[in-house]
C-alpha cells in the first residue's frame, strides 16, 4: 500500500484490517502518523486531526475503552426482531385500549339508558 498517497483513514483501515482486532485509539493514530511519514509540528494536534477523521468515517467503530475496530467485523443489527416485538406490544396496547374504550362506552350507554 502506498501510505504517502493514501488518506489517514485508508491507512487506519489498512492497519486495523491487518490486525483483525480492535486497537487502542492512540496506538492506531500514532501508527497512522508514522506510516504516512506525516510531519508533526504538534503531536496533540495531529492526534486530534486523525482521531476526528476516523471518528467521522463510517468504516470505523468505537468498541469501548478507547478501542477502535471496523464496522464490517460486526454484522449489522437486524431491526426485524425489535419491530416484531414492538409491533406485537403495540397490537396488545391497541387491543387493551379498544377493550377499555368499549367498556367506557358501554358504561356511558348504560347511564344514558337509566336517565
């Protein structure tokens, strides 16, 4: 890989892909800076810059405790199960609401019949 002509995020992707496991953000960023042979006037500014680029790139995922990995390592969560459970609970709530409404209407009807 031609690191000098690649973006910082492409280099970070390459590093993580080779490691095949999450890497602590500072170690990842320092390796990116080293591979890019990037002139560093301020290390903290360079770290912030690369961190921001990685954070904004959808290929990367913060895995917790300062560790970063690739989104492709984790299959996307399927919304189907949450939708079905949510729609089933919504159906139950609608049924309860309809029963309550029917009961209230029957009570109102009884009151009007007595009057």
